[in-house]
C-alpha cells in the first residue's frame, strides 16, 4: 500500500532502533519495581477514566505492564523470563526483516488503534473500559509466526515446538474470545471485540495481501492448479515471503550481493534484512 510506504518514509528520521529492547527493558523494570511495590502496576495500566482525569502517562506506560502475571514464586519468574526472551526474539527478527522504520510503524499503528478503542470504549462502558497490551504483542507474535513458521522454540526450556503450531492455538483462542464477546450481548463483551480488532488491524494492513495470496495459492494447489498456473514462470521470487513478480506485480524486487547466492528480496523485506 502506497500510503503505508509514505508513512514509513515519514517515520524514518524519528524511528526508534531496537524498539523491542526498549519494551523489554521497560517490562523488566516494571516487574522489579512491582515486586517492591505491588500497587505500582495499577498506576501504569490504561484506564481511560484515569486518563481523562489527568493521568496521561498511562497512554504510554501500559505498554510496559507485563501481559503475564508478576510474582516472586519460581513458576511466575519462569513464565516471565520466557515471555520477555521470546518477545525480544520476535521483535528483533521482525525489525531485521522489515527494517527499523517499518517495524516501528507496525507497533505504532497497533498502539494507536488500541488507544483509540480503549478511550472510545470509555464512553460506552465508563466503569469497565480498560486497555491492554496483550493483543498488541499478540500481533507481533502472529506476524513473526507468519514470516518464520518453522522457527522452533523450547517450551518450558524443554519441549521443542514450531512457532506455527503455537500461532494456530493463539488464533483459535482469539477467535473464540471474539465469538464469546459477540455472543455476550453486553457492552463489555463487545468492547473486548473492538480491542481485538483494533490491535490486530496492523496484521491486515502489513500482511493481509500476502496472506490472501498464499491462501489462493494453496486453494489452487489441487486439480485446478495446472490450468491456473499456465506456462509463465516468475522472474523474481522473494526469499523471505515467496512473493513473485506475478503474484505481487505492485512490489519492487532487488537482489542482495552481500547474501550467499545473491537472493531476491521484495520491497517489504529488503530493508534491514539479515545477510545470509
């Protein structure tokens, strides 16, 4: 989308390098301080009623409230360590693939949409509207899973699991939560649906065309595939996402001489990629 490219270029001068490290450092700081003062978390959460009351710092600080429980018991510490380590891995990989400006824009759009949904929700549910960073970081996870589906993590530092299966579980859980919210026929339930849609809107903007093309390609992989493919072969194939000059004619493709084999990259994955 051309307007996304324009926004990316506008953001380049002020984009924050290693943004994920900033977010993780903030979470660790909040976790340590919360251990000394358990009431600190309540001062940082996105509570629209408090924001409109003058506590504007909540518009930013809610990003640093860990989405997993903070506790001093070994299990809580283990889960928190796994959470921040995996978040660091995912965010760093996305920034390396997309470039600093594009990754900043991805997070910024989800943050802005989450803020707008929570603040507007206050007018519908004045006492119950509370924003969360859970869906924002879930969008980072799903973007990472789409780009690196075969990446393997050690669940509980023991069990190897490919990230695509964890993403499938996350998608099912999110869809179920959305369905429950719609079926509740309550303002609070519908507000949770709006928050889910708002925080994941960046996925549709950044990866929607790519996901749609992949679904079409797989649907055409059956008996109709030979006739639909024709005899024309793509001249350029992105080594990251598989996009070609035929499936995505609107994209530009470049070849990196510093990578082994001089592979092709589309304009979405050329900037900031890790050399092979």
